[in-house]
C-alpha cells in the first residue's frame, strides 16, 4: 500500500472520530489501519499538510499520546490544541469531497518541491 493510500485510511478513521467527538491514541489509530505506530508519521503528515493546503481545521489534532491526551510534539499543527480540536469537531467533514490517495501524494510533492535558483 502506498503512503497516499495510508493517508486515505487515516483520513477515514479521523473523520469518524471527529463525527463522534473523540480522540484516538497513536496506538489505536495504528491498529485501525494495520500499521505500526512508529510508521504513522508519513500518513499523518500528509493529512496535516492536506488540511493546511485546503484551509481546513487540523484533523490530525485528534491523534493523541495515551499518557497525556495531547498530540506528540512535532504533530501540533495548531498553537491552541483545544480550540483546534473544537474546530475539527464543528467542521462538516462529510459535506466535503473526500481526498484520494493521489490528492495526498500531490500535496506531498508540492510541499517538498524546492525553488530553483
């Protein structure tokens, strides 16, 4: 499975969590998509960058460390986690066209392109 396809899985799981006003631990998210928790950085980063590019609330704020109930350092795409989480809960996610694996891959490529010159 490609990283873009993994990002689609993460997106789907997080939309369900947002709809239920829940958070998920990294371990639980990893279980749900059949991936080791240490391999979540790439698909979570893709989802986070997609949200930024589309001016959406940071969906990845719903993924938290089991011991502290907050996103891991480096996965904080918002300065106010509580405000961001509420914005995620209020967003009408199911009204949006869902991203494809290709959408995530394109966003990833755009974010890593270096200017020439």
